[in-house]
C-alpha cells in the first residue's frame, strides 16, 4: 500500500457567536493556536488540545459573505468527543455553566458517556471511565 499523503488536520464548525464558543471550548481545555480575519470580514480561530493535539476550527461568517449560510442549529455536525476523567462530573459541571443537557450520563463498568450541547447546539460527547454507580459522582 502506498504511503498515505492525506491526514486529518482539523474539523471546522460554523458558530453564531465566536466569543461564546471560544469561552466554551477553552473551558474544556483547548488552547488558541491561531486566529484571524477573512477577507470578507469573517473570523476564525484554530484551537488545539494540548495533550492529544486534536484541532478544532471555529468559523463565524457575516451576512453577505459568500460563505454565510443560515445557521441550522448544529444539525450538520453529529458530535465532538472529549475524553474526560469523570463523565458524570463534567456533565454536571458543564450544565451548571449553561450547557444544555442532550443525554444524561449512561454506561457500565467499562465506559461512561454523557452529552451536552455547546452554545450553538452541537452535541459534545463526554467519554469517561466506567462506573458501577452512575448516580454517585462525589
């Protein structure tokens, strides 16, 4: 098989309010690596996870830009997964900070999953170690 010459670099998502989205993703531990303004007035921010090196690009497009489309509430992107040390605790913490719950924590002794929605309605998957008792997060 020939050497692969293509690699995944980042996922880009359209956001309604770049400041709110930046605050949300920075709280999850992502760090800003680059940011800029597009020729048509749009804004972009590249975020990087310091431990996994995964990248996420936030994009905001003004009305009148050739890239602007009416926002469809996150339905074009399924979800973004984050590995956390405790999915139940992170779920509760993010909900307390204003995230909308999408799916309450569930799982078994091998893995715990939970989902919240970011400020634009995109589902955020929280992947944590398994738990015997999903109701106790103390």
